[in-house]
C-alpha cells in the first residue's frame, strides 16, 4: 500500500495503516459519534479496505459501497462481501453505519493477524 506526503511516495504496511486509524475505529466502536463527515469516512474506508475499495455506483451519490472477501458469509454483512453505507444529505455518515465500518475493520484486522500468526 502506498501513501503520499508532500509528493513523496511512502510504502506503508497494513499494520501501520491500521495503527494510524485505530483510534478512530476504536472510537466508532466504543463511543460512537452521532455522525462524521463523508470525507473522513472515505479516508478510513480507503485505509482499511484498500485504495480502490469504494465501489462506483451509478445514479446514487448518497451511498458508499465497499467490498472485501473476508466479509463474505459474516452475519450482518452482504453475502458477497459488500458493505453499503448511506450518506445523509451527501455530506455525513450516521453513527450506526460508523459502527458497522468499525466492526468490519476489526474482522479484517483480526483475520490478517491470524494469517500472520
């Protein structure tokens, strides 16, 4: 995974990415805010699910969709690994969906840890 800072490309491992956003994800799990700006949510989605994680969906600008193979067959998620996130008035994501994103992030992180361990 790559990240850019002032035009310099940095190679970032998945563990570093998760640690950088772990506080936000933990906040969403434990003390869920009422809502968050869509740009912040998109940043977290790209970091957790990958740079190209947000699926393009024609005709509906008020919904984000991400896909990850580890979410297949997990109760509460789409059977194909999709997670749909409604965007309120095209600007904010409500807390209940932030909690779902955080739950998905933890599933992915834990699966990656088991794979490494």
